[in-house]
C-alpha cells in the first residue's frame, strides 16, 4: 500500500531514500505522488539522473539508444547514431526534456531543410518522436511535443534504368574488362552489392543455372562482415544465358586458383572492401566512357567527352535495371519480389506502377475514347 504524509498546508509528501540520501516528493493528489515515486526509483535503478527536471534530451536519448537500438544490425545503429550526433544533439541535446518545445524541433527542421537535408530531416523528426514516446512510456514527461510535426513532402529523384545504348556498352566493355563479370552479375541477376561480395563458387549452381543467395555483408570501417540477407530469407535467381559462359569460365579459373570466393581482393584474397568495390566501379566506368568517346568520335570528330556527358551509373542502378527488365519481360509482381529479395511487394509495385504510367499514353487513349464516343453519338442521331 502506498503511504504518504499530509503537510499542514494540505500538500502530500513522500520521503524516498535513494543511494542513502533522502528525496522529498510533493503533490496535490495521491496518484501523481505515487507516479513520481515510481519514476524516481526507475531512474535510480537505470543509472539516470534521479531529478527529472534536470534530464536533458541527450541523456534520455542515450538511454533510449542503449536499450532499443544498440542490439540492432550495424547499419541501423550507424544511421541512428549519425542522426543523433550530427543533427539532434548539436541543436537539442542540452535542452532539458521538461523545457523542450515544439518551436525547438521546428527550428531544427527548418535549418535542415534549408541545408538541403530534407530526407535526413524527416528521419530525424521520426527519431525524436520515438525518443520522446519512450520518455512518456517511462513517465519522464507527459507530452510528446514532436507529435504533430509532419514530415516534409519532397520529390524523390527517380532512379533511372540503363538505356538500351548503355546496356550495349556495358555488355561490350564487360567482356574485356578485368571486373566486367562483377557488374554483369549485378545487372542481370539484380543482386545487391552486399550480396555479391560474399558469394562463393559453391553458391553457383551451373547445372540448374541458379545463384543461391544465403548471406550478405555489411561494412564497418571499410571492412566487410557477414550477416543474413536483408529479408532474412534465402533465395535463388536464374543465371541468364547472357552471362552464363563468362560465369562458367570464371568459376573454372577460381577452382584452378583454389579460390572459394567468387570475387576477392587482390592484396590478400579476402572479401572485397567498400573502397575496393568503389574503385572497381570507377575503373569500369572509365573503360565504358573511353569506349563511348571512341564511338561518338566516329560519328562526330568534334565530339569531346566532359563530366556533363559522361556515362554514370551506380551498382544500385544496375539492380533497378534488372527490375525494369523483369517488368518488360512480363514477370508478375510476386515473382519479381521473390527474385529481388524484398520482404514486401511494395518496392516492386512502385517500379511496375511507374513503368505502367510511362508505357500508357494517357492523352492518346483519352482522345481516342472521346472520338469514338462522339462518333457513336452521331451515328445514333
């Protein structure tokens, strides 16, 4: 039973001993006084400052991170840490939770948007909401002042698949380039970069023409570490004829070198690092642009290659090109989701819907409909 003392002035008082020191709590009603008592003990046990009025956003956020985020995957921890250290703490970290106002968070939002960080800003606001919700659940504060702050809508830059010409260049150059097969696999299997790095020759089933994806990597300080696949499921993707011969020859070469990994770092034969993969892409793009310049000069001797007209693409763009290929090949959304290794069909659905809109000539369809309607109406009259 919760007991307390009634003071002469009518207020209720509860004496609590924390670490051998007395702490006096006051309130006008028993329920609030009991809540304060529970809150105080919780903070004491969790190692937090036992005076709620002095708890800063940073102090509580660090406790929230330790309990809720520290056991997550590396990339999740890293992304939250960036939001905390680069955006939340510099602006709001030293503000006491009880003094945090809507205007403080809106100012942070405004500053990030003005710096062109809209996407990061939305993730920052979401993180602040989660931190404050946790503080409410633990009776540290009564209200989430970020609750009604809405995310900023912005137009995302559409990922573009490779053009027909770029695809042809990629195929042509890849057959002669040292790292060409690496990028051919990305383009014609839809693998993520994190999935191709740990591939072994045992993951390649040449008989059934399948690549088995059962692991992935994440980078910590440039170094690759093994983890499960993104959706925690294994999958198989077909080895298309367009890359089969090159892959078969490469595996034979790996066996002759007693090399288990499909692609290795030259210096030590280990898994590719983040920097190595970036260097490989730059080398491959340079080769593609040399070929591009050569072909353009054959058409126009005055052609000059510049940064503006160079061909650029990312590894993820190759994956996007694979998904686009699935659409034009008539692969159903559910099967495309399986091949792409998505946990839900939303990503594939969005790509397919966008391509549907591009393929459908709305103006022509509506004009034809109106024309036919008018013609039918005239015939009836």
